[in-house]
C-alpha cells in the first residue's frame, strides 16, 4: 500500500506503478527516487528519510532538524540539517550538510539515524540565540532526554562550534518547565536579577494541596503564571484557572498572570513582579536590565 506515505522507485515498481504513472498528475516526486501520492502530506520523518537516502551511510540528522525529531519545534523547518564524516556534497538548496572530522555517535530516533540530544543542543547554538537554546534545553530535560547536569557537563567538555553560546544557555536550563513561554518569563525574571522561581512546584496550605504553580517564589508567597492563548478557547479550563487562583489568593498567595500580550512589554512584566516582591517584604536590589536581559527581551 503506497498511499499515505512516501515510497521509493523499487516500492513503486513492486506495487505495479509504472514510470508513466510516476510522472503522471497523481504522483509527486519528493526527491530523486522518492515519491508520494499528491494527497499525501509528508511528515518530517518522511522528508528527512528521503534526504538521507541520497547521502552516505554514516549520515545522521543533526542540528535543528534533530531537535524537531526529538519533538521541539524551534527554528525553521528547512533547510534539513544532516552531519557526515565523509566529504559528500549535496546539490539540494534545502539541505545543509555539515562535515565532521570524527566518527559520529548516532542513535535511532523515530526510525532515523540522529545525533544525540546534548550534541544537537550544542550544534544548534550556531543557529539559535540564547533564549531559544534555553527553551530547547528546558524541553529536552522535560522530555527526559537529558538532565541539567548532563547538559552542562557536555557543554563544558565540548569544543564544537557554538559551544560558548551553548554554555551560556545550559547554565540557565531548569527541570520542570512545561512550555516555551514559561521559559521566557523565567528568563526575564532571572536575568533581571530577581529571585529565581521554582518551576511547577506544588503549593500546599498545611497538608492541603492548593495548586501547582508555573513559577513559584515560595519565600514570598508569589506565583507567576503564564496564561496561554489556548486557554481562551476552553471555557472549562478558564473556569478552573479562576477557581484555582481564587484558592491561592484566599490562602495568602499573590498570583501574577502574564499573557502573550504582556510579553510585548517585558519591562512592565519585570516591574510587576518586582513590585509584588517589595509588597511582600523583599529588600533586594531593583531589576537590572543588562545586555543579557535585552537579548532575551528582543526575541519575544
């Protein structure tokens, strides 16, 4: 059965599909020797598999394409990034071939040879800024593909291109982060010099569970929550969120809600959190918005 997937010339011939039919209006060439029926939408795995068919046996999906195979939608889908230790070349504009002078350590990811998550994190530092790298690190840790200590250790031991930026990002990666936007809000806080929040911590009132907070400043009884656009579509979820926040406030917690619109004004987000801290007795220094903070804020 050829419909619903990509297929090779050999598979087409075995199924009785003639060369004339492969050139006809119902079949589309994905790449040389790889086809699909017009109604079939090729997946990332389909497309990457087709790319690898044209490359040496040691080739492995790498960089941003590897991160996508691991489930992280960061950076553009194209070009497809592939690494090899050979001197192979490609004529395809939508493929970037990275030549390595050492044997590649590969693993099977969704049926394709792929570089490991820590290696892909460092490689992607040549293509991503610090904010997106921290997003990637948070997501890799959340998925159980690495740990914060392992990622930091890998960047310390590595001498690959991009490793300086990767080291900057790795020390900002934390466990327990549920979304890219939670990463963004946390970075705005930490790089402004505010106390570091705990990610997705359970909040108790004595023995009673109240909620799990996105970014929790337990010493000051403050919860910073990112309210995503998808909640706007779900009335039941909205009602649950309101009830949850009311319970927290009744128990003496301050809840600060940050929306996508708020992130268009990151200075105001930091100011709101700082003002809440001061009201709770915080006597630390006011926010300092240096170059690192502005690098994050520009990308929001």
